[in-house]
C-alpha cells in the first residue's frame, strides 16, 4: 500500500520527510527557479513534495512538513514576500491532502490527481493570502496570467515528484518493487500477495 510507512519507525518517516523537503528546496532554488519557462513562472517543487508526503503519510505529517517547508521557503533567498505566507499555505494544503491518505489505494492515478489538486489549491491559497496582505503582485491582471501557468507547470512536474516520494518512502518501509518505473503496478502486486 502507498501509506505503508505506518509500519516504519516514526524517526525514519521524519528523516525521510526532512530529506525530501530539503532536496525539493535545493532543486527549487538552484534549478527550477532558473528555468527559462514561458511566463516567467516555475513549478513549485516544494509544494508538490509536501502534497506527495502528505498523501503518503497522512495529515499530521502533511501539516508539520508543510509548515516547516513553507517557513524555510519563506526565508530562503530570493524570498520577496511576507514571512509566514508559504508556511500558512503549505501547512493547510499538507493537512488537507493528508486527509485523503485512505483514498490512495483506490486507483493508480489517485496520487497524481491528488498532487495536481493540491498544487491548484496551494497556488490559489498563496494568491488569496497575497490579496489579503495587500501584495501588489496579487492583482487580477497578474493572477489571470500567472496562476494558470503555475498550475500547468505544477501538474506537469507532479508525476516526477510523486514517483520520487513514493519510491523513497517505500525504501524506508523496506518494500522492494520489481518494476523500477511503475509504483502503482508494484503496489497492486503487493496487494495481490497479501490476499493470497
């Protein structure tokens, strides 16, 4: 099962969440933010990592990971917004997405749909909080141009982030997959073994 990390030691889950978050932050700042993508928008890899960790590990891990990742994203250069904005958004999105952990076993596309929905919610929440705080970049002309591109880039990046997070958490849980590139197939193989 995707949320099989409940059998893993809590310390191992914490270390995995921290490692995934740090890697996402480093890749976000050093690679994703520098990509010359149309519209000057980059995929939010940190948000995607928080959503994937929440979907795999549950609402508490999503909440705590979201808060810590968001607070770090708030202070890591080139932060140019109110401190705490990402912490609030990632924390809420992590908790909400973590509430759907039980749904992860329903379909092999559920993780990807969940991450895409979390990316959309996170982007809209970030803009909404910016509007409340009076951020001049959160006006309707900017929103109508930037939000659709941000969501598209997040959705396109989500399969890679989900695959990486699921792979890392499975290794933590000691679950070996036979198919290197398809976690869903390996999950169904494991479920079939459990039923026999």
